[in-house]
C-alpha cells in the first residue's frame, strides 16, 4: 500500500476511541439487559464488533500491527423473534458440491438411463449438465449426500435452517423465489457442516470407507459393460 493510501495516525487514534466508546456502550447494555436475548445487547455487540474490525484494519494498514481480538463472522444469527409456538415450519437446505470426477458422474447417469426401460433416447447422460439432471431426478438429495463420492461429487459446505412461520403457505405461493423470504430472526435451529470446523479434520475412517466404495463401484462399472463397451441394461435400483 502506498503512503498516500495509508490511514493517518489521527484516523487510527479516532478508530481506537470508537472502540472504547463501543465497549462502554456494550457494557452498559449488558448491565441493563432485560433477558438472555435483549436486542439492545445484540445491537451493542454488533457495534463493538464493527468498531473493533475497523480499528484492526486501520492499525494494520498504518503500523503493520494487529489486535488480539477475533471478530465474529456474519453467520451469527440475530435473536429469535418468531412465534413461541410455531404452527408451521419451513426447512431451508443448501448443500454445495464440486464435480470432481465428471466421467464417474456421467457413468452413473448412464446406469440410470440403462435401467429405464422406456428410455429417453436423447443420450442425456452424455453431458455433465444432463447427468446431474438425471441423478437428482432419480435419487433423493439425502441419498446423493450420503453417496456423493459414488457420483463423482466432492462435498462443500452445507447448512440447514428450520424457520418458524405463522401459517402454512398456499400451494405454489413461493415457488418462483423459494429462498427470498428467509428471515434469520425466525430461525428455530440451524446446523452447519464445513471443512473450516476442526472436528471435520479428525475423521480419518471416512476416507478408507470412501476408497472401498469407489473401488467397488469401479468394479461394478466394468462388469456392467457389454462387449462393445456400452452399459448393459440394469435393473432399476429403486
């Protein structure tokens, strides 16, 4: 960073004063809190976090130093403001995958096509896009999640939100924008899975099981080919 773009010493000092002010406000809010989820404490917490992050950035830019504070990420949920006894629920799920082995993905899609006696005749399994459509149309998302390595997929982050609603939606009401109305303040509970969590790195048995599953699948794929190298017709798995 050039000297012209660096913050001034006065700006760093002002940011430090802002942290002190935010710290005092946070303590005052905690001392006056009306319950475990007092919105005033939540607001003061966010103001303190923002002030500390701004100070940390300016301090680093100006003096190449950092603070010992860890600033919470934006994934913390605000206080719950939904009904105490929800009469309806929405379950929002996101699972990310990388297409690690396109050939394996398309081979599994060909197995689905071969097991379909009616047959589409469009060779949909010949592209990654088509293969994904076939597999997600044939298997439930939970089954794909549990067998993702067999389908040539690599797991990324995933999250599940259970949100409270005042009443059930009308049929087709939200299909055009299914995730647009997700309100973090109505999240009853939430479950996240990510490689950034330390416990995810301690599970060494999954790799061995996964390698065994892939080896078995390779053997199955080899034996399911006719003499001309095309997939033999299989019985439907489901």
